C-alpha cells in the first residue's frame, strides 16, 4: 500500500514584492550575514547578481577585510613578538624577518642575481628576456621574434629563425627542470 506524500510545507514566502512563490533560498541583508531575505530561485539569482559584500567600504577597509579573511578573522601579531609570555626566539640570520618574507607591504626581490647555466643565459640574451623567467613571457617573446625572423614573412636569414627555435626550446627545457 502506497503512502500519499504530503506536499512540502511552505516555510517562507518570497520577499520580492508581489511574488507569490515560496521563498526557499536565503540571501543576506547586510555585511553581518546574520539577517536574511528569503527568495524564490528566480529572485535570489537576480539579487545575487546585484549583491556586493564590499559596497560602501573605503579601500583601507577593504584591505583590512581581506587581511582578516586570510586568517579566518583570528587575531594576528608580528612574527617573533612576545605574546602571552612566550619567549622570543633569536633569529640571528634574519630567516623570519618581515622584510625578507615580504610582509612589510612591498615586493622584495632577491638581492643576489639568479644564476642560469651559460646555454640558458645565451638564450635569454638572444630572445631579449627579463629574469626571472616566466613561461608566458617566453611564449610572447617567441611569437614576436618568430614573426620578425621567419623566412616566409621577412627577408631575414633562415639561420636566425633556427637559432630562435633552439633558444626557445632551451628555455622550455630549463623551466621543465
């Protein structure tokens, strides 16, 4: 004997003005995320397209919100500071210094130049690339130089195109490790 299934109880009506549908989907009213609207599927999609969590915040407040989100709104302090009676450790080699770790707000490139094998250095020089090497930069530069040196497109010597291809393959092999 089959049981009759009872229709779903309607817990909420759609909060969109004039909509007779059931409000099955929750949408936040404000940034606190504690109070909500209830919408039907059509209106919640429309509301979500317009919703901006950071609306009304200054750039400084947005930055602070992002910093808080990276630590799950947990308290944070400078590395090595004496918090809660914990002893500070001695970092004589500055391994954990904020400047070295890039925590001072700026980009801190390595002070030593990157060492590449001579064959890779020649390829970098031929393709006129900047270091450190990025695959996307190598591909872009290869396309530019291929148009410049290809014998079908320009009157350039075919050996230049071969040299370009060798340099490109050398750099790709180097990045693959």
